[in-house]
C-alpha cells in the first residue's frame, strides 16, 4: 500500500482533480469497470441511475478503487465494482462520479462540474447500456495523432450523439483492435508536449542502461532527443542491428515509420502519451516551447504542429465517446514498437540489449496500466500487484531499476494478454504478439502470429458456440497480392522491409487455424474484426471441407487516424483483381482450394475497388443468429461507406 503523503495542497491549486477519464471499460450486469487519471488521490462515490429505480450509491473504498501514484501529481484510479443485484439490460443507465473531498461547497461535485465536455447537450450525466447481446458495435485500429485528417473516434462521437438517448440504437461496445498509441512513431510537437507534461505532473524518472545518457533527465535534455534518438546508442558495431530495429524505420520502402527517430523510451513518456491522446485536459496544463532545431527539423516540426493542434482540438469528442460506450482494447505492434516480435532473430536482437528491452518493457508497463487492466481485471490482477509494488518502492521520484527490469521480465513472459467476453455472440480477443510460433531453423523468417498452444486455447474458447466474434489485430484473410509481396521479401530474407505479418506467412499457424474452422464443434458463424493494414475491406469466406459451413466474415477497419498511400493502394487493388480474378491462371495456381473468398464492394467505389482507403471507424450490425447484417466504414470526413 502507498502510504506516502500527497503533495502539499498549494502545489495542486492550478491542477484540476481529474486529468483524464472516466473511461468506461468492461461492463457486465454485475460489474462496472472504469479508468481515471487524477492529480491526487480522491475520495469518490459512484452513483448509478437505472431507469425507473432509485439511484445506487457506491463509496469507492480501497477494495473498489485502486489508486496508484505514478508521479508527484498523477494518480491512476482503477475502479472495479461488483454488484449484488444485476443492472438491467438494454436500458439507459446514467452514472456519475462525485468527488467528496474538494472542500466547502464543492464537496460532492459530479462529472457535470469537473468534466462537462463528457456530456452530450441536454445530458445531466454520462450514460451507458449493457446489451443482452451484441447487436452492433464500433471497431477500429491505428490512431496516429500526426496523420493529416480528422480523428475517427471524433466521428464515432458525432455518430453516437443523435442516438445517445435511445438504448436500442447504441452499439454494445467500442472495440479498439490495436495501435491505440504510436510509441514508435511520434511527431516532434507531441514529444515536446510529452516532456512538458512530465515536468508539469512530476512523473517518475528512471535510470537507463546501454545508452549514452544515464537517466531520463539526461535523455530529455539531450540535443538528440528530438528527431535524432538513434544517436543515443553507443557507437559500437554490435548496436547497428538494434539501431535499425528501433530508429531505422524510414528505410522501409512501403510501410514507413517516418518518425521512428522520436521513439518513446521512458515509462513516463509513454504514460504522458496516453494522457495526451485520451483527454483534452492534459493539453490545457502545458505551454510547449519549440526546441532549438536545425532548418530541416524545424520545417518538419512546424508542419506537424498544425496537425497536432487539430488533433488536440478533437479530444473533447474523443473522451466523450469513451465515457459513454464500454471500450475494450488489445495491443498491436505500434502500442509497443514497430514489428514487435516479428521474427525470432528480431527477439534475440531486441531483448538481448538492456536499452531496447527497457524501451519495450516500459511500453508494456504503460499498456498494462492504461489499456490491458480494463479489459480483464481478474486475469491481470497479479501483474497489477507487481506494478503497484514497483511504485511503492519509488525513492527520490525515481523508479528502482532492478525492480523495474524484473517486472518487465515478468510481463514479457506473462503468456497471454487476450481475453473473452461471455456475451452473445461470444467475443474472443486474440493476443497475436506475445505467443508466437517461432521459426527455430530460419530465425529471420516471420513467426506465426500464434503458436500451437495458443491456438489450442483459442479452439477451446470456441467449442459448442453457435456464433463468435473474433478480434485479430491482423486480418486472418488478407489481400493475396500484398501477402504475395510479403512472401517474396521473406524469401529474400527481408521480412522487416514490408512488415511480413499475416496469418498465412507461417505454414504451421495457417494450417492449425484452418483446421479449427473445419472442426465440427466450432461455430457455424464467425465474424473476424481486424485492423493493422491502414485500409478497410470485407470478405465473406466459406470453408469447403465442412458440411454446412462455417460462414466467416473478415471485417477489417483501418485506420482510425491513418491511411495507406493512395496511389500505391489503388495499384495493389487493381493488380489484385486482375492477377487473381477467377479466370486468371495465376489465381488457379495459387488458389486457396479449400475455401471460397468473396470480396464485398464498397458502395462508394468508382471502378470496382474492393479496398477502401479512408480514416474513420467501422460499424457492424448483427442479426439474431450472430451474423453480420450491416457493415460500414463511418468516415472521419463525415461520409459513410457501406460494404455490399
């Protein structure tokens, strides 16, 4: 337990109590999970307002609200409430969080007082609906703050606004399927804001091993800290592979990571990033100052600053939709680092160096705290205890290095970050990053996205279900031409150049997953929600080796704030249709003979396109049997695209 006293009140006068949230996380009839970031420890009361019933007041004591101090003025509040009587299903339930220790007339102030931006016009308090079945959901991935264009989560908020009073019109949940942050691809103005917020909130520092800077303070002050972090590695030949892994993304010819040289390094940097992408409040606390930069970097900084300003302006809407819809998440590579665990050789390089291991580990620590815990608090209770112990051992506002590295080791060997939701249809969210099927003989070849044991666990989750929604960050069924390009680069020993991560890239994993679909006790109806690729598409897939099915719908929505290079995707789309048309000899020789793949066409396609390139959020509606009946991409530009 953290018994250290809070900072003197005088230091908090200019800080609001709540810095981010509340975020609605896992909701069930007898359970409510919320996430909140505050500037101090709070005495809170949660009030639930079921329809036609008296309010339910719940004092958030230590058993219901875990408060973790992660900085002088930052306390993460993890709220997990079990209810004796179930909440009503399919009904609008208002909720409020009252701060009881503000002093004077302000005691008991609710969300309308301290976060009015979380309310829709006319609302007295936020609300949620616990659906009896998943009849509809919103889903998406890849939210890159400095991508030009509007934010798909703001589009989700605008879409929900006219429906928010109608319980039946609300989706059951918002599913974020990867790259909720880009730890490896950070704009200069965002990194400056991160450092300003670290200083403003007094986030804990750390020592660094294996770099030319000794600790976080030296890192933030280094002249190389903006746009040139690759120079922070010692100039030894043994570090060349590591430097390319973490800071050399600009050399990729297709899937570029143009800001890799601003890769987040410390735990405080990643934590500040979460606050700055979740909430508008953090931006109001800082006044970032443009650092001294060379001419080229200064020009780039100026361009990025305009985009980041527009991104921050949309955050009130973003935070509102996450306060009104239960939001589940799973990581993909950019939440941690580009190409995370792509090959066995990548793992040897990255985990064999203390600096890169710390970079990965810090992102994973922050993921546990800001994303992972809210998905499945029971499963992650033990890692969270270890994280709390780390913060309890802080001395002189610095994380203890030995304990920090030990905890990182625990998380790297956790085993599975996936989870399930006992809904109808059942929701199964896959961890495709940490349980990989490694190629031991050819360690440069891409690993399978899940190993045999993980796939066996997946099959157990499916047995005797009639329908299931599977979240796989990477599409299970992708575009044949693009997968062919990835396969070609892999044959030449260069899988890192094109992010050769697809289910069919590893023969063992591909064979097992197809056998799972053929199993007679696995579901008749699959909906596979994916992201990752920065374009959207829908495939209907039939497996031929099983009587009466199964029906598989591959529904890909990407990105929330990212797109694929327009001209390149247009050529890939055209070539894929020409080279792999039913009458094409190439299609016959490469045919997936035991399955039939039918692409659906976007209704706004002009020339038969199957791939839709545009930022936004996906919407899927399900029929009574758990099959998708409507699939759309709600464009961040306000225009929607339906797949038919």
